[in-house]
C-alpha cells in the first residue's frame, strides 16, 4: 500500500493495528514506549561528547566486557520505562546477568530482550551504535514472567527491530508484515517513514567480517569467505569489505545495499566457542528482520537462526546473515 509522505511511525503502527480487529493495542503501546526510550537514548548519544557521558563506567558485565557509561544510560533508560509500561511480564538485557522483573501490578502479555547499546567499543570514537530489540508473547498465564517466557525461539517473535544512532537516527522494525524504516526529525522529535517495505538485494555487495580472527576460523568458513573475494562477474564479486564493528550498523548497510555479515565460531577464546554474538538480543531479532526483507540467517553449521531453541539468556551463536543467494551458497560450504 503506497503510504502518503510524512507518515509518522505512530500513524504506521495504528494503521497496521487496524488491519487486525482482534488486536488489543498492547503491541502498539509496547512499540511506542520503546520508541520513546530510543528518542531519549538518541538525544544522549548525540550529546555524549559534551555531557561527560563518554568513557567507562568502571563496571564489567556478565559478558566479561567493560561497561561504558552510555551502555549503562541506555540500559537504565529502557529498563525504567519498560518495567512500568504494562505490556511486559519480563525482560532480558545484555547488561543484566538475570531476567529483569517488571513492576508489580504492571505485568503484561509480552516479553522483551534487548541490547541497549550495540557496538559499545565505537562509542568513544563517534562511530554508529544502536539498540536492538526482540518481542515475544508470554508462555505463562499471568503474573511476573519467567525464564521460560524469555527462552523462546526466534521464529516465534512478534516483533523485532533496532534503532541506529548514526548520521541520522533510524528506527527499523518488523511485526511480521515486512520491514519498515523510519528516520528521526530531531527538530520535531518524530520518526517519519523513509524506507517503506525494505527488501534486501539477493546478492551481496559487501562482506562484513573481522579478518583479524581468520587464523582461528574453521577451514570451511575460510574457504567460503575467500570465495566471496574471488572475481565472479555474474555474482558481482569480489565483494567489497566493510566492517564497522557495530553489528547493527554493519547489518543496516547490508540490509539496504546488499551484503553478508559473518561472525563464525573461532578457537581464539576457549570460553566463547560459538563466537561473540548473542542469540536472544542480537542474532534472533536481526534474523527475523532479514527473513522479512528476503534474506537469510544461519549458524556456521547451517542451522536457521530462527529455529534455535535457546537454553540460556546470554547464549552465543555463530552468525552468517544477509543476501539470500550468498547465504544459500554458504550453506554448501558448511556440510
Ligand atoms: P556489544 O557492543 O553490544 O557488546 O556488541 C558488539 C558486537 C557487535 O556489535 C559487533 O559486530 C562485534 O561485537 C564486533 O566484535 P569484534 O570487535 O570482535 O569484531
Ligand atoms: Mn551487541
Ligand atoms: Mn551492547
């Protein structure tokens, strides 16, 4: 459906809800609360250089990573707003060891997993970072949610998306009916529809991988990545290498222009045998988005990311995500 210019994200959400007479408006309300949190974080990110909010917080999270002040700000902004929104029964954040309860009396029917700030190592060097979120319907009947409510496979997400704090702030999300992109007009504080019905190109133009880990990858992954660099006119190769180090920014460029992002397992860190990226709030939401946009997301042994049954909140998975024909080809190398 051709949308008129200047469609705000709230207009889009309400119009989408109208297509579902059974809808209660809870998912719309949840998305709206997330959008307010995103605008708050965006304002802080854009001021970060001035507001003494750069640098380390002096804390280390469950991932064993140093927590930046902006990580903490983003995490607290989302946690506080969503704990009392009335649409959630439980949350999980990359920055919190355990599941996060909602405020008593405010229990709702959805769950939220989020990476409050993805690409933290790029905060102090003014490179794009973002917030990634994933929404499921609760499994338990009522009251505070549980790990059982959190540990659901990506196929069952009801919504997934990210907010990218870059040269402009963009919101990209899906509720299972295609992928929509909105750009923030900071002078008005509104997100306007700028990228309706995003479809990712079937062939990659860009390859995003941290070549610094090459010596630690499985042999078949090395051979596949080398194939992406071979000249092949028909496949538009060699691919150009683009690696920002913020998954959400690399993913967004690849989504729009066509690309493949690979973070395979490596034997560099024995404590991280499945690579660095987390399933619940990085791989699974992006996998829903890429499938909705015509692409694919698999592990480095060819399993569809959306079919993985999570067994822990911070479970890591190897990730190959992007243009369909290139991910199909990767599958052939994985055996
Ligand atoms: P986060 O900042 O949320 O911990 O995520 C960082 C991730 C991801 O954004 C990025 O693709 C990856 O770390 C980069 O890892 P390397 O520096 O090992 O390439
Ligand atoms: Mn991250
Ligand atoms: Mn993060």
